[in-house]
């Protein structure tokens, strides 16, 4: 039995050795050798071309309608409302009486100023009469002095002949002339003083007349009129209420036959602003209806917080449909001064570090950094504006991906 076991073990050992020898000497299949030695296949890439087009699209921007003129009307002087002829919504014309105030203290001031002016006029008249009286007395004294001087000269000439005229008569006549000269001098001084008084009274009368006119002008302030054609949009005063130059305005007048449309245009779109261009807009109050404004005023300055430039448009509003305070949606025409480069959105690859398209030149892939611009639909195809080292007609991969590395050789398939 033991010999039989030893024989079976020997046979198994022989079979095992032969099997190992056969597997070690087995040849490698030809197909595996060919596959490992063949070169890698080039990928096929669908390409499109970069297009040069004029950017022309409508950008939806918010706006605000404002009155062409907007004035808060206050009382120029404190007073009580005696009459108010308008209310909210009243259409008024320039110069129309809106309200009339009453101020009793102004009536008193005007009466006092008028009384003082009349008193000054009376004093001036009295002073003029005094000047005329003094002038008449001076002229009379001058005439008497002239007669006395003539008498004196004759007596003096006659006294040259001895015994014709007594010496005492000549001396008396001389003293009379001297007294007449002193009298004329006195009247001259009196006349000058009276004329100075008249001049002072004239100045006083002029000042009082100005005060009277000023009181009358202030009284005219009690009449409140419309500064321009428009609509009363606010009323805060009623008959009998006290109006003053401070606090809440009595009325608010707005000119709405023409409106201002203020549109904040983003910084990147300011190149599309053209003065005189027509712009369409809509308002929620009239769905389905389109209105038009004309670009008239460009602020030429950006708001530091919103980075937008306020642009004003003139909007005719003769039918009075539109109203200040409305917030329209503006179809802003976006254009560039020159053509731009456009590519399909799928061609742009974006990573955490860069945005690029893959240009295929001589069947070799090349990454070109680009910056996105505005999007546009052209003939039913969505395109996006790009800025970079591209040229019209360049071939770029339809699908931008960072899996296609720069320098890779590819087979080109035109999209």
C-alpha cells in the first residue's frame, strides 16, 4: 500500500512539471504586439469661424418720468388765505391768480408809510415857500442896496465941489450902503440854509416814497399767481389757514405737457448714446402701448455708487396720458461705433483662472484669452461679443474645453 502511494505522487509531479514548461514557452499573440507599437489617433474637432458684425440690440433699462418744470409755491409773506381758486388737478395758465392772502399788519405799515410820505411832501412844500420868501426879500434888499449905492456915488461925486453937498450927507449915505450890503449878505445866508433844508426834506420825501412803494410791493406779494402753464398736483392750504414762507408749500405746480425721462445707462453701454436718437418705452399703466422720447441731455458724468450715467430724454405728453413719477421700461438701443467680433457661446471655455476660445491654426489647437461682451441674436443664432487677439475668419472649436490642450494636433471638421 505504501509503495502504491509513492507511485501516485511521482506521476503527479511529472504532470505538473510538464504543464509549467508549456506555459512558460507559450508565444505572445501578434495582435497585442501590434497594438502597443501603433501611434495615438488625432481627435476630430468641429470648428466655426469668428464673425465681424455690427452690434445692434435692445437693452431693457428702467427709467423715471419727471415733470418738465416742477415748482413748490410758498407764500412770500405771512398771511391768512382769503381766497384760493385752484385744487389738485386744476389746469392753470401763466399769470393766473391762484390764491390771495390777507395780512392786516401790512395794511397798517402801508398806511403809516403813506401818511409819512404825505407829511414829508407838506414839509417840503413849506420849505420851498420859505425859500421863495427869503429869495424875494433878498432881491428887495439887493434893489434897495443898488439904489443906495447909486445915491452914494452921486453924492460922493458932488462932494468933490466944495459947498455943494454937506460932508455929513455923504457919510450917512455911505453907512446906508454898508447896512444894505450886510442885509443882502444875511438874506443870502438865510436862503442857503433854507435850500439845504429843502434838499434834506427832498431826501426824506424820496425815502418815504420808497417805503410806501415797498409796502405796496409787499402787499402785491399777497397775490399768488402761476409762474408757468401747468397742473396743480398738490394743495396744502385752505381758506382761512395761515400761510408762511417756510414749512409746507401751499401748492405744487408741474408742467406735464412735456416730460423728462431720466434713464441710468450702465457704464459699459455709454458708447451707444447718440444725442437726438429716438428711444421707445412702455409703462405699466398702458400695457401694449409704446411711447417715444428723444435723447437731449447727457450728463457726461457717472454716478460713483451705481456706475451709471443719467441721460435725459424729452417726451411729448399732449394727451396727458403719462404722469411724473411713472417708472417706464426703456428699450435702449445698444450699438458700437465700429463692428465687433462674435462667436457662439459654446466656444468660450471658462476656468477659475481665465476665459478662452480654442483657435485651430494649421490643425494645431491654441488657447486665446478673451473677454466677454454683449450677447446678440443674429439671424436666429445666439452670439456673444468677445474681445481678444482674434481676427474675423479665425477657426475656433465649437465646444470650448480645457481638455483640448494647447499644441494638440487635431483633425478639423467644419461646423
